[in-house]
């Protein structure tokens, strides 16, 4: 049995052998369209490799169990990980390896790729999944299974094939198969295709993919590689083309700040695009040529197509992929229509509503419950408005900005960094915000707000055993809304209770110094203490660590009366904030301490954490202020510091001597100060990397110092939930706890438990005598 077939040998009749993606490439070749050379590794190659490795039956049984676990995120994540590990451990059976490498070496190595050499390098190819059931009439697995570009050697090819196979069992693919009723044992073929070093690339739809309009084609184009438009990273130039004669009816210029190009090392990199471009990236003749190719493919398939194309340095147009449009074509209804703006997907969920454009939190009363809040940017004083919105869209900000953090916490879909949301989105118009894809579309769908708590996944009451970890898993909170819901789970406590949201509400949007000057502090203290009690109560004896206020001067200025008290700083991120502000304005700090002391009278599980500590003397003065307050006279109070400023690596032993009991790593601020990158900057977003070696080394130093000094250590951020490798690093470093948003509790617990299990197994295997 052959395990490798060239594109010329493929057609739709082989779909169950090579999957939809590969079969469609064969059809394109048959239709006479220009397709980059390549081959398909059949689904039997996967099945034979799994059988030879002795895991085929286990994979099938575990997959059936995973289908039934959809909806239980923690269980599904665990089962998916087990299946991927089976595939990775077994790898590719030798016979399949020989066939795949022979086909790879036989690829024509012309001008578009480097030729094979004695060191094992070869044609520069893309390796893409082609699962059986993909890209068919009623289901599109677009972007779900893995794809790898710039694969340039035999070893890289084999590794990419195995990773494609393993991606067949990711939680989102299993969930999609369950949704589509695909319950058969999954099989994976793989496409290996020469890459086109494109100067321009894009997508063409032979019908509107949402509305189903068959009178026009839509062509999208960007400079560089097509990944920029496929991933939604940039806004492409868009052309509306008449079906009858392929004339270009409308041209819309996009917004492309960068292009993706292939570097000399064979890997993709981003390259800035000069601003002020006045002409589209392709001319009318090229648009018409692409449209005619797409119509030829549609006639061949007898149904509308979604095709990816690329233009190489020799100005040849290549068709890279084609699949049927699976949404909106069969019936037209009130589904969302064209994409109005794109941004960064910051908080999951889909919600619809009328647009309300606001430029200041003082105008929050204008928003009617359920409307979509569109704003230039949000600060903590926007919280009451965000709570009432169905979704949030901002012009500026990254995925770690205030709007993103708050929206994830309260379960509101959110898109940030759209640049033009406040200008493009019209007040009163109905839109749908997809916080998962980062797109705002016209029209309405039924609301699908994100789940705030994962209680079903983290509670043993559902018949599943509780996941137990030695490393504590804490939750981040900022308001009382969901405290009872989260407190009812097996969460170990609150690792970060943000003060900002509660304080701005307690002050009714006024600046704290204005409230103090008016002699109205008692009402604010009472409101703060009440909010703290409502949060701490559901957690019983589990710790709740309250981080005192760390608003920047620009955020304080946004409060009523703020302009009277706040300086205008050019860089407030490293300005008048944190401990130094408490030392300079002790009366505001004392207000918080009084509220916390009052709440601790009935909830002694509350503790205090000081943010943005720069050096020893300011910390010592802050601790003196605590000791002088009613809070300092209470027993059992733990004093923590946030590790956000890199100087903590030097000063932490001195902080411990001063009386600190715990340190919590604020990974976002620590990352931006180590790398010198504003975390809210869209233009520098790709530089903000919490897994940079410099950041990881700093985190390791802080954790090891905390262990040596005998205090607890924690990390506040989403990385332990989204990145299992990062979670394992923290566990191996010896961290005491991690603290994540409510929607990430169960996933984080699974990642931490798995890391601890590996450490235990390694410890047993390394024991003398084994």
C-alpha cells in the first residue's frame, strides 16, 4: 500500500484517503489551475503508525471519551493531552518515514525553494493537516488543526508531520467534531507543499461568506505572505468584483502596518510597511485574473469557494488552497454580515447589541444595559459601565490592558486595539462582537457571553474526582460580583484582589483627595469595607490577598476632580505610583488601610499586598504606615509585595527582613520593564513576550530567593492557564502558588497537576538503585 500520493493523482474521490485539503488541491490541478508542487501523506500512514506503535485502539477509545467530555473543559483538556502524548511518543513507523522522505527529496527544487543538500536540508515546504472530514460541504476545520511553514529539512519535516497528527486531538478540534456530529474514529492525512515566497497574497471568495450574496466576488490582498490576512493580523485591501464580467466595482484600502516576509534564515519575520500608501497592493488586472481563477474553481466544484492565492517575485499567481464556503451561502437570515473592524481578541464570547460610543467614563450613564460599549480606551473607572455592556470594543490597548483584564473577569466579550472602532462603528447600529476572533460584524446573533466560572470543571460534585495540587491555584478578582460563584469551587483562595475597581465605586467616581477634602471619607470607607467583606466571606478561611490601589496619574486624572490633584506625566507607567505614592500621600493610603482593617474584623482571611515597590526605604516607610494604622494592630495579617520592578531581584532579601511574608510576581509589568516594551502598545505587541529568556530568568531568581528566605511566592497572570510549558517551568522553579482569572481555574489546575506528576515520576526514576 502506498502512503504518498502526488497532487496530480488526487481528486475528491480520494477524500477519505487524503482528507479534504489534499483532495481539493488535486481537484485544482485537474481544473488546470496553478498549484505549487507537493504531495499528500495518506490517512493510512497515520493509522499504520499508530497500530505499529500499539496505541491505535487506545486512541480511538480515548477519543470517544473526549467527545462525551465536551463541555467539561478540564476533563477534555486532560484527555486531549493524553491523546497527543500517545501520538508524539509513537511517532512515524519506519516504512512511512522512508516514503515521505523519498517524496520530499523528489520535489522539484527550483527558484521557489532551496535544493536538498548533504546536510539534510531540502525544499522549503509547508506541512498542513488534512483531516478526514475537513473542508467538506458542511464543515470546515479551517485553522483548527496544525500547519507548519518554512520546513526546510528532513528532520523538520518528520517532526511537523507528527505535530500535525497530534493536533487532531486538541480540545477545539474535538469540540468541533462533536458539534458537527463527527463521531467516527478520526484520521489525519498531511499535505506537504512547496512554499511560495509571495510578494502579495490574499483570499478570494466567490460568494459573500456570511450573507451568501452570489452576485459578487470579494478579493482581499496584503503585501507579503498570506498569513497576515488569514490570521486577521492586518486589515487587507478589499475589492468587490462583479460576477458577470469581473469588473471591479469597489476598492477599499486596508490598514497594513507590517508585512510578513521570509527571512534569509528561512523563518518568517515582520517588516514595517511605510505609512501613507495611496494605491492598492494589486492592480485591477490582477484582481480580475484572480477572480476568473476563482470562478473556474467554482465551476469545477459546482459550489462557491474560499481560496487562498499568492503572487511570487516572478509575478506568477498561485492558488495555495481552496475549500467550499460553509457559512451563509445556503440561506440568508439575520446573521452578522461584513466585518466592520478588526482588533485583538481580548475576552472570549459573542454578543450583539446597539453601538454606544463613549469617550469618558463620566458619560457611562448614557449606556443602556446590553449595548456595545465602544471607547478609545478604558481605565478602572469604566468598570460600572463595562458591567452593563454586552461587549466592549476599544481603539487602543493590548491583550493585557485594563479593558481586556476586566472584561475577562466579568465575562464580557472584548476586542481591543481596533484603532478605528470609535470612528467606524456608528452609534445606534446593531453589531456582533466576537471576542474570540477579534472581529466586529454588522448584524445580530444570539448572545454567547463567556463563562465566568468553571465550577463544573473544578468541583468534585459532578462525579469527577477533584484535581489536587501541592502548588496552590488562586484566582484574580476585582469586584464582589462573582465571589460567591468562584468561592463555591475548590479554588485555594484569592491571590490578587484588585483595589482599583472597588475604590472608584466607593468614591462614586471622585478623586480620593477630593473626597478627603470634603470630609466624606466615612462613606467611602464603609462602602469599601462592605465590598471587601462580600468578597472575603465566600472563601471562608482561604486567604484573600488585597492589593492596594495602583492607579497611574493619568487614570487618577480621569476621576472627578482629578485634574486638580494629579500632575501630567509623560510616562505615567514609571511615574508617581505604587509605594512611593503612599509615602508622598499617606492620607489616601490610610483610607484604604482603615477600610481593610474594618473588613478584617469579621473576615481575618484578608491580607495586604503592596504594588510597584522600587526600593527598600519606601517599603519600610509603607510598612510603618501599616503598623501605625488599625490594620497593623490586628493579629494574623500577612504582608505581601508585588514583584513588578526588576530591582526586586536585588532587594527581596531586604524586603523579607523588613517584614514581608510573601511575594507575587506581576508578570505583565515585570515583562514590560525588563524588555522595555509598553504592554498597551499595539505597534510593539510582538515584542511583549512573557516567555522571553530574560523574563524567565528574572522569575526564577525571584522564586529561588523567596524559597531561600522562607516566604511564599506566587505569579498573577494568564500564562499558567494558556501555556502548559510555562506552568511546568513555574512548578519546577518551586513556586508556591499561581493566580489566574476565574475562567482559567480548571485548566490551570490541570496544567499544574500534570507538571507536579512529572516531577514526582522523575524523582522516583532518579532514585539510587533504580
